[in-house]
């Protein structure tokens, strides 16, 4: 057995200490979640799952599909699903056994638009005897008759608190290769030394945050990544794939500019090959060929990406896959490597080029008045909205927040001179605006709005957000919220005619 040591990835640990406990009213609470992975001597794999969840509020019973119901995804062609236990413990201690007709096999909605995935099933477990403060117990095992590779990432933090989360991995000697990786905020994950290959436990996990502008969950929550490979496992070589059926499509997408041609091929796959959002483990990591993906008009993200690679190579554009799409363009005698994403349709960028994390916008313009008439001599104009400018809605920033915020740092500077019509003379409503302050570790704001002697209106707006790694901590939250309120409160100009008999401008 080849054993890979545990790796701890400290992703952006800078702000983890800023995360404080949640104050949301909980709808349910997991007393236990236990996941077990066992590689057997005959090359099979058993994946077991047990949950014991207490339902506290009505919403946990009626609104959450994973509380009042459980959906188990499996592949009957290679899996055997066994329900070990399924019952509800009522508050008085009595048990309500889940009846046989509460187990329903159905085609997963993700597979409805892809014929070659129509054999996959989802077993819906309809829990019974539900009431306030009951405890739902479910224990099942998926027996993979002959497994190739199992690659799963577990987010331990759930949408309600977890008292105890266990992960157990057993791989007998010489029966395969495995690696366990702790990702993100893994401080609460404790390793237990016992007879198992690996045994992890985490206690008293708070529920996930609910809110806008949240950072990547990999930064906030503890994860465990499990990779199991059978001793017969061999990497599948997908290189040199061709898709003869796609020749006409590739020709139709042709452009003399290689960059445009490559982007056209990527966009065609993104638009025409339907994505099936199922884990690769459910098909034993046995992905379809590029030809099969093309002919079936569907595939998972890896299959669709490989189709793009195959079509690019078939077009004579050297391409390869490393999670994203990479291809080579000859520019002035030099081969330049580019990378692009599949579904975001982003513009290809040079491989290895640094991404500008500090968005910079500078505008200095004289613009005509284009306000709307309000009546009684008043009119109002909204300042131009620049493409790519910061887009944080203060209305979505609650007064009390327990989670950090993810933003894209920016450096925006605007100087507008607004020319008002000559007649009738108009004056700016309200006193001149002059706001300027700096918050350490957050940024700087400046807003100046006043009427110049010639009658025009001078607007200066500057905003610099330079938070470490683009993370606004809970300690900085109130200052950031105030800065966003100021930035959005002063983006309109109101004027009034000096002659009261004028009712419009």
C-alpha cells in the first residue's frame, strides 16, 4: 500500500481569526455525521454514511430537502445500495420506522438531458414521524463492486450546527493508494490514532454563514479531501483524441486569427454541449471519449473541457488540459501559451501572467447635464456608471454581520465637470459635499461636489479599497459599510431653477 502523508493547506489564514460565532437561529442540529470509506481485499469499496439530526423548527421539516428528505446518488451498474437504519426518534423516546414505500428510486434531474447517464439513480428517503425536537437517523452503505478511484471533497461545516463529524478511512496493506488532505480552516479537525488508516473528528462546528459577498468557502470552513486509488488503477491517456464528427463545426468556426478561432471553438462547446452536474465518482471516474461527448451533446465539466482540447488540436491549434484550457499561438515567430476557462467565456490570457487584483479606473471628463425633471423647478442627474467599477449594494450589508466579506480591491478616480444649461440659471441643491477619510487596512474615500463660479458642477470621487487578499474582516465591517453607504449616497446631483415660475428644466 502506498501511503501519502497528510497535508495541511493554510489558505489565506490571515483573516480566519476574524470569524466570530454566528447568531442565526438554528433550524436543526446534527448530533452526528459519520462518513466511512473502506477498501476491501477483493478490490471493492464500501462508502457508508450516518446522520443523526435533530429538527428544531418547522422550516427544517418543510423547507429543507436534506432534513425532511434525503437523496442518495448511486450507480446501479456498479453499486449496491443498502439502507442499514432509517427511523425517527420522537421527543417522547418512541421510534417511528421508515416504511418501505418511503424509499423511492428516481432518475436524478441532473441526468435527464443526457441519455448515457440515464442508468444512474437517486434514492429519495422520505422521513416519517417528523415533529419538533425529533431526531432523524439514517445509515446507509454504497458497495462499489470494483472501484477504480474515489476522489471526494467534504465540507464539514453544514447549514446547521454539527456536534460531531467523523471521517474514517480504512485501506488494508497493499490494497491501494490513498491520501487525505485537510483544506482551509482545519483547526477543528483532530486526528485520532487507532486501528483505522485515518480517523478524523471535529466537534461543535458552527453553521455556515448566510449573507452576500461571502469569501470562498474553502477559506472559511474546514474541508477534508479524500483520494483513494485501487491497486489496479492506471491513469487514462486522453491525449491525441480526435472527433471526426466535429470537422464541419470546426471549419464553420474558422477565423484567420488563431486566438479568435480558439475562442470560437470554446464558445461553441460552452453553448451547445450541455453540462451534467454529477460527481465523477458516480461513474467510477470513467469519463466518456470526446467523440461520445460530442455525439451525445452532454458531459460533465471535465468531459466538455476535453472536447474543447480535442477540437482545438484537430484544428491544428496545440492545446492541452490542466483543469483549465491551455493552447499555443505563434506570435511574430514566438510560441505564446494562453489559458482560458470554459463556461465563463473569459478572454484568453497569457499563461503565467499576473492577474491585476487592484482594479484601476480613472476618468476626467466634461459632460453635459442629462437630468430628469422632478417638478417644481427641480431636476436630478445620476452620475455615469463605469464598467468594472465596484458593485457593492449597501442595502445588502446588514447592520450586524458575523461573516467577513470578499471584495475585489479597487482604485477608482473620477473627475466630472457637469455643464448646466444656460437658461434658466440653475443652482445645486444642498450644501457642497466634502467627505474624505482613510481607514487603516481598508482604504480611502474622497467625495467632493460643488458648483463652480461659471455655474457648472465639479464632482470628484475617489475610492481605494486595498484589503489584504480582498477580505474585509468582521472588525473592519462597520467601517466598510459606512464607506459603501457614503460612496452610493452621493452618486446623484440635484439642481433647482432660480426662477420659481419654471416648473421644468
